[in-house]
C-alpha cells in the first residue's frame, strides 16, 4: 500500500500538455489520498457513505459501457493495424480534435479538477505511465483503486505516456460535433490521448486504458489478455478466460491459491503480470457465503459501490436489488483480498482455462483442447445465455466475443490467437474448456463439481486419465475424475432423447461456423479444421 506525502508530490509535466492552460479559477487537486477524495466526493454530492464506510455512487444515465459510442481516430501511425468494424469504429482526426477542444473548454471552466498519476502494468519492464484528469472526484479514487499505484518518488518524475481527459457532465451535440450521440469516447493512438464525454460510468476509464494496452503490448511481444490469474502452492500459474456469467472471478478466487488479478493481464517472456492494481467485481446477489472475500471488500473504507441501492435508514447496501441496473459493481485495491499477490506477477502458466456457460446442454463440462482447437475457441469466445433471462426469449442465446474480450481488442483476433498459441507451445501449457452451463435436463452444473474438475486439471490429476473424443466438436473428454460422477462428464448422458441432443449439437455447431465466417480470411487452414466437425 502506497502512502502519499502530505505535500502531494506531482510531476513537472503539467496539464498544459493537453491544452489546459487557462486554469486560473480552477483548483487542481493532484494525487489526493483516498480520505481526501472522499471529502471532495461527498462535498460535490457525487456519493454517499454506506454503513461500513464504502463510497456509494450513482452513475446516472449510463450504468455500463457505451461500446457504440467508442471510436479510434483513423490516423497514420495506427490506421493499417486496427481491426476496423462495428467494434473498432473509425472517427476522423477533425472530429476528435474538435471534441478535444470542447473538453478542454469544459474542464477549464470547472471549479475543481482531479489528477491521478499511476501505471498500467505491474511488471516494471512493461508498465505504462498513465494520467487521469477528471472533473469527478470519484474517478480519481477509482483510478487510485484500479491502476498500479506510484510511489512519491515515482510521482515526482512521472511522465504520462497515455492520458484520459474525462468530462462526464459535458454532452456532445451530434449535429454540431459530428458524433453519433451525446456520448463520445475517443481514442487517439497518435496523440496518446483518450477523451470521455457524456458518461460518468467509471468502467470507461478502466477499459479505455486496457484497449490501449491491447494495442501496444503485442508490439513488445507481450500478449494482453482479458482473463483472471492465480498461483498454486507449488508456484504453478493458471489463467482463466471467460465472458460475464461464466465463473471467471468465482473460480479464480480460490483461497488455496494466490490471486494475481481478476480481469486484465499480460503474458511476457518472463511470465504473467497483472495490468491493474485493483478489482472491479460485479455485486449482484453478492453474499458473504458465496464469495466471502469480495463481499468483505464492500464493507471497507476506500471501496466504491457503483449503482448499488442503499437502505435509506441504515445505509446498508442491497446487493439483491436491480433498482438501477443489474450491472452493480464494487471497485477496490487488490490488497483488500487476503490472498492477493504482493507483486502482481507470476510465472508462465502451466494451465490455460477457457470458461463457457453453454445453455444448450451440448458442450462437455470439461475437455482438453489441442493447440489449434485452443486458437479456434479463443477466437470464437463462446458462451450462451439461458432462456428466460429476457422477456420473449424462449431459447438459449449464443454469444461470441473474440478473444473473450472483443470490445477491448483493437487488433485482428488472429493476432492475439497466434501469440497465445506460440506461448502455449513454448511453455507446454495445457488448455482446458470448462463448461459451467446447463445439461439436457435444464440443470446448471454444480459449482462443487466444476471446482473439482478445475482442481483436477490444475493439480495434474488428469495427466494419466483416458480421454474419449466427442462426436460433434472433436473435444477430448476425460473418462473419470475423482469426486465427479462419471456419467456427468459426457453431456449426451443427461439427455433422455438422444436424437434431440444430436439435433441441438448440430445446431450449436452451425452457430460456431456462422460466427467464424468473419475470421476465415485471416485464419489458417489448421485453425479452420479445428472447429466443429459437422
């Protein structure tokens, strides 16, 4: 934990670098401590204290990211590298510069500005100095929680490589500004600048920097990953990829293993390192019984609860309520977790785990992937939502997100997949596909069984077990795992109507093929052959 000096050390690199030169009537607060930020946030009316001392904030109109309002500047240094499309939308230099000028005018007129200098990347070899400049005090606390904290000596010589200018109370005017809506998140890789307009949701700050790291790290031979990571008692590192709802945070938060991080990592020639210095966990239906370590952070001073309803009398958070959103969150520094790594660094992974929650009842609960299958399923990034989660939805809904994090990947998915394949081959890592979803009876896989399967994979228990090849996806299923009924391992066993299973398996295979059409022009023949066999 870093304790800042009383005089708030700060870099000689000032805000004039970004055009913020006329700040005579603005108080600029540099690198405030969490208690100081609390005072400002409460005085500004940005949040309220919970019963146990966390800061509760409401983010207003946006309680999640706005991917349709995020753009990359189409500029010479990155134009030929970006994977342009619906995810990485282009914007002209003129529109970005115009919005930058509007942000500067807006921030220059604020009574208070908050500046936080930090790093992205726990490994000193690969960390990037960053700066967050915002009109919202709570963003400064969020940045303090989420990024790697700098020492006073480091702050004194800090030279930000990338900067975020956040103006959440400023709204764009589409017909005048050339934006799509009143919200604009612009990334200029040439000017090394991110601007956030019209959204208070702090996830834009976190994922803006992650997107930049996903562009820069591959140039250094480092694979950026949207995953969690932990270390076993014997020093074995494991990484967990998975989309929301697949169990990434739950399964990686094992009290018997040391947590490296829960969301963003890099894999370098030296091993795995956390890109962040904190955690940003979902809190919907959070309980002390289900996830005691994460629940405990919600009771701590310095944590931020986003969009969590409070009891007006007791100020007790209600984690079961979706009054504001289902995407309720808690932000906290990683050292709030008792078994967190002090360095945020681990060795090369022995095991790579892809998590999916298949609602079709087709994929096996655990299977071992070949290197080319790993590339195929990594590029696919599959999970599915169960029927009934939305009104009118009567069948499972398939979701594909390339590299298990498409919204944050500026490069073509095959770039990351090929890097992952090289790392897996070089370090002889096992790759497992773990399905935490549903069976043919509509029952979700028991968490205890999933934990047993994961532990068996990580502990090497499956090294000498026989595997059988599944018919539709070519996946290799272990025939037995201690502590798990053998009949559970083959999903076909859970279907009373075997013909219905075959039909559903063929249907899911067709969805995989249909989704992969967009990658065929860049994927090798071996990768294409690693997909479903029907």
